[in-house]
């Protein structure tokens, strides 16, 4: 297991509903441990297993 943290910028979110949809999609990805999407910051903070998923995905 290779636990990594990455903060991603996200463009195009118009409301908290958009942020929730993005968060759910990321959370469903194999290897993702935790995710927090912030509309005010237009970002997602993701903790993931780098041996399972690549940050470019």
C-alpha cells in the first residue's frame, strides 16, 4: 500500500450539488481512501493508494 495525498483544482462547479456529485464520483474510484471537495476553494483533497490508482486518473 502506497498512501498519497493530493489537492486537485476543479473548474466548472457552480453549486454545492456539483461538488457533491464530483465527490461521489471520486469516492467511487478504486484506491481512493478519502475525498473532500470544496466549492468555495474549487478543489478536491484526495487520499489514495498510489499502488492502485494513479493521480492522473
